[in-house]
């Protein structure tokens, strides 16, 4: 039996995202270690688009996107965990070149 990698095609307005960092401890800008169990305000997180359905209009594979970790569905593919979101659940898309503005599409 030969082990073939899966070819995933996202449907409709669904997006497959690889998270930039997993849940866990993080360090503040001042160097303070914040444990994973600390209660903080709702925090948006960054991820990278790995797949997009045919009705997705604003993002493409490779884009960095901002989303709420509460609006997600997890799926494991090849031992890695990915998220499946609808395009409307994204908050922003990062743009490499900033020609006047924040470099984010809101």
C-alpha cells in the first residue's frame, strides 16, 4: 500500500488556514510571560491561507489573514491541524506592500 498525500479542494466560500502560532504561553512586548490559562480580552490571531473555495473573492492561497479563534472548525490533515472558516469570518488580510495605509484590507 502506497501512502499518497491528500489533495484538498475547498468548497463554496470556505478557507483552509494554518495557524501562525498554537495556543499556549506567549510573551508580552515587555518580556512578561503570559500563561495559556490567563484570562485575556478576546484576541484575534493571524494565520496563512492554505486553500480557498471557488466563491472566495478577497483572499488567495499564501495570504496572511486575521480571524477570531472562536469562529473556527479544526481538521487534522497529515498530522497537522488546520482551521476551516468562511470568508465572511475573516477580519483582515495582510498586504506585503503598503502603499499608503496600514497594509491591511479591512
